[in-house]
C-alpha cells in the first residue's frame, strides 16, 4: 500500500486566493470599461479597460493550467503553454529568497524559477528539497 502512495505524483495547484484577487481585478476592469464606454463611447481609456479585461481573462487561463507536479523522478512546472520538466538528476539544489520566489539551480548551469502558486516559498522549498534528498 505504501508503494502505491509513493508512485502517485503530488500535484500542487495555485491557491484559491490567487483566483479571488484576479476575479476582483477583472471585475474592476469590467466596471471601468462599462462606466467609461457609457459615459464617452470608445475612448483611449475605455479601450485600455477592454484590453485589461482580456488580459485578466488570459490570467484565469494561465492560473487554471499552472501546476507543479512532483513525481518520483521528475518535476513538471508551469502553465500549459510553458510547461517545463526537470529530471531529479538535473537539479543541483533548490533555494528561495524573499520577494524572488523559489528557484532551482541546475547541474548544467543556470537557474529555473518556479511559478508562483500562492504557497509559502520556504515551505515549498523544503518540500522540493526533501524530494531531492529522497532516493
């Protein structure tokens, strides 16, 4: 039974608070669009609110498809159109800094920043560090 649990990948998705923040922003953009369009028609400001509303809609798609999959031998990160897979052997270490988020140092050189999921960066770093140490 324990072996079955180890084979199942752990999937971390963005916290619901990120959805709420984005929904509030989108509602404000829509309200701004409606107000400026009703008052003046299509102006530079109303077009700006329309563009921001579309960008917020794309933000929902990105947040909805972003995930961090921790499997036995790989780490799969990012939204659907920018998904990256890192093998355990390719990761040298994981670290975080306040305001910068969680990053992976790769064996071949360079760094890979993990997407912001609304979790505590130190806790996520410790989770990945424990996964790296597991054999």
